[in-house]
């Protein structure tokens, strides 16, 4: 009599796998966060403040938007709303990952995974076959979070030491990161390319239109983000591939026997 019992990796083994896959992510985060630290320094943050912001808000676009409105001396409510809107996509990622966990996974473990759900960690997590083990995410997080936070703090330190001309050059490098985010996606999908172009035009227009130009930069960004994201969802919603797939008996979903 054969035993077909499948060996389940221990939590420690899965944790080590997460560290292995999270190491290159941490290196990439360190480089990107260094330039983000320049933006934090320009907003008046010290190294400790930059470290804490990156530790509790591990998101480049959200942090950069937050640093922008901090530099503009925006009220706390505007900073909160802008950060929430800029990071809203992570809520969807967390919902997707949560559905891959075993039903008996404790709520606290789900929350800990969601605490550091970034684009890159989402990518390596969702690519794993079968039910997910939260310890894989813990292993990736234990390297990715310090890489991001320390990189930001060192960027603030460098911004205080380096000449103004060098700081300005490093500030421009941050825009290269955003181009790297949008160009590959825009090349694959023409609709997204149109949305990116429209966002540029409307951002310029909002800054020069009567009444709207009186709004703060953060408020204009919030309005534009919501409007353009809503337009994308309305005109090109993401279809569920399972809707048109037949069931195991070859029958269309929703039909009786």
C-alpha cells in the first residue's frame, strides 16, 4: 500500500524561500528609496522621519505624493486623502492574495501580510502555486521593508550633505522611476497609454484653469486620480475570465441539470 501523502513545507522553510525571493526586491527598493529620500529632504523631513514614513507607508507613488503636499504645507486631511487614493490599488491586491490563503488563516496574519503588500511582493506571492502561506510574505517583508526604509533615510542624509546641484539631479532621477512604471504598461495597452496622455494634459490644464488653479496641488491630484481611474473602470472594465467558462460537466454557468 502506497502512501500519497504530500509533504507540506514547514513555516521556517517557506520563510527562507520568501527571504530568497525578497532579497533582489530589497536591493531595488534601496536604490529607488534613496532618490525618494531626496524628495523627503526637500519636504523638510529628517532621516528618522524619512525612515518612519517609508517603514509605515512602503509605496513610492504614495510617499512621493505625500512628500509633495507636505512640502506645500497642506493640511493633514489632504495628506490622508491623497495617500489613500494613491495607495488604493493595494486594497485590491490584498483582496486577491487573501483569497489564496487557507480559510483557517488567522485574521492577524492576513493583516500583517497586507501591511507590506507592494507591487513586487504581490507579484512574487501571486505567482506561487497552490494555497499561500503567510510566512512566505514575512520572509520577503523582513528584507524589503528595511531596504526601503534605510534607503529613504540615507537619501535624506545625502540630500543634506551633497551640493544643491547634485541634489537637483538626484531629484530628477525619481521621475525616471515613474516613467519605468508607466511606459511598459502603456506599451502593452493602448487604452492605458491614452489615459496617461490625458492625465498629463488635464494635470497641466487644472493648474491653469480658473477656480481650479486656486486649489492646492494635492487636491487637484486627488480629483484627477479619481476621475481618470473612474473613466478607465467605466470604459474598459476588467472582465472575469471565469464568467464564460463552462463548468466541469461542460454546461454553461448558471444552467441547471
